[in-house]
C-alpha cells in the first residue's frame, strides 16, 4: 500500500463529502427553515421508500458484472490505496471521483462484515433519496410547494429510475443528483459552489462534463469578476484534490489517459441507446463508419449535439431565469442522449431526472416526461435482459425486435425535437408565467 496516497485519499474523501453535504444543506435549509409541511411529508415518503429499497437489496442481485466491478474497485482502493486503483489487473474504467464512494463501501464492509454488494448499492439508494429532495428544492424555485411535492414523488417513484438504480445496480442517480445540485447552486448565484459540485460530477462520470459549457456560459454572462475568480479557484482546488491521491505514482498525463480510455472503450455509434444513431443503423457499429456520404456517425452526432448547446446558450442569454436555466441543462442532456455517438441505454436517465422539477409547470413537459420514462424503461429492460439470464425468457431477451427498437428510437428523437421547439417557445413566453406551475399548467 502507498501510505501517502492512502492518507491523501482519506483527506480528499472527507473533504469531498463535506463540500457535497454543505451544498445539499444549502439547497434544503431555506425549505426546512420555512417549516414547509409539504416537504416534511415528501421527505417522510421518500425516506420510507429508501428503507424498503435497502431491505430489498439482498434479494435483488442486480447486473452481476457491473456490481462485481464496483466491488473490485472499492476493494482495490481499501487494500492498496488510490495509487494502485488503476493498475491493469483491476481494469478500472471509471473516472476517479466515484471510486471514493466505492472505497467507503469496502471499508465499512471490512469493519462490519456486511454484504459488500449491498454496501456498494446503498449509495445508489441514498442518491435516489437525495435526488428526490433536490428535485423538490429545484421545483420550489419555479413553482408552489404542492407542485414541488408532485415533482419529487414523480422522480422517486419513476419505475424506470428505480429499475436502473435498485434492480440493475447502476449509479446514474448519483450523477443526476450531482448535476442537478450544481445547477440549483448556479440558479441561486452561488457560482463557486456550483463549480465545485460540477467538477465532482465531471469526475464521477464523463457525462458530467456536459454541464461545464453551460455553467461556464452562465457564469460569464451573469456573474461578476469575484464570481469568476472564486469559481476558478473552486474548480482548480477540487480538481487537484480529487486527482492528487491517484496522481502520486502516475505520470502527469494520468487523468487525460483515464478519460481517453473511458471515452474510447465503446467506440460505437450507439451502445444500445435507442436514439438517432440506432435509427440510422448505428447499433454496435463503429462511429467512424460513414452514414451520409463522407459524414460519419461521429461527425453527424456531435454536430447535432453542438447545435443543441448553441440553442441552450441562446436561451440562457435571452433570459437567465431559474426555469430557463433548468430547461437549458435538460435539453443538453436530452440532446446528448438523442444525437451524440457512444451513448448507452441508461444515459436517458439524466434527462428524465432533470425534467422532473419542470413537469408541474407544463402539460407539454409532463407528456415528454411520461413518454421518455417509458422509452427509458424499455431500453434499459431490453439491455438488462440481454445481460442477465432470466428463467422463462427465451435466451434472456426482452422481445424487442429491430422494428420495435427503431420505433422507440423515433419516439425519443421526436421527443427531443419537441423539447427543443418548446425551449424556443418558452423564451418568447412571458418568463413570469413559467415561474408558476399552476398558471402554466392551466394554459398549456
């Protein structure tokens, strides 16, 4: 074990936990302080749901390969320290921030004798719980307490999200929570905290980096020089803090190598994502293959995704209200899933979760939320049943043939087009009408 790396890792883990907890407390403190009865009820419901989920974990084996990797990486951190977590024998494909969570699970298991797989999954249940509470806080920025209650319960009891977190055992709720928390901090003009949490998101999974351009644009046009300096300091400090325990025995380009390896591990147009790439024939096809004349899947997908970024930046430039900020980030993540190459089936999770705070403000968004929740569930279930053999299911497959997958992909593409069009429409609406869930729902 590298003692320096281990000691740095302990300091880093505790510091990251403190910063993250501070952001959560900051987001929820005004609501708790106002003695919001609706929030108390919602908190009780989602906490009870979390207890039920934890009780069910021993009976839900999840996707064995994914969970076994989480266990191995956590044990590597616990026994050898961060310096050796990326040794070739562990085949670690994750960016470093989430490894601290797995490390904590492995350490607790070693000291208590609890089941390691269950301990690895408890942070997922915790993230589900906190996601619902942060959705409530975000929804309160744009609507009433009753509307916020509906939004929180929609995300807490969404079958697709429960399926991915609790049945599959994947950590997408952790990233969705971190991204939404950063956006909420930005909406409150706490830019330094927003950047600190955004860096964590980007180092939990590479998809977290998709938030950075929008946050940078908002900070530039809405913040002052002090905000810029504090944000830069927070970004540098958290980046160094996360990387340092791993960096001590690696060359200077270590973190670049990690991200490059992660990005290039699945160089396909669509990695089982029911999106535009799949609809155009890119399922498990190299994204360098040509799709339209000399244009490759990679070039086409990233061009369309870049156009979504341009639209999101334009929306924020026109009106940086909390509603439009939340919506801009939502369409970025929806555009990422719909157009970008190398998307996995689960990455629609982020758009669905980010949509939840806005559902009570618009029937259009409510319809999109319902449709995308269904397509996410079908996509995730299709892939899960391909990975896990289920008794009575022919060859372990959920019966979704090529025509069904194509149809679902078209639904997702259509939903993204509607979401983009609605974003343009929202800019030209009276922004005040978008801050009241009841008023918008009555007229949409």
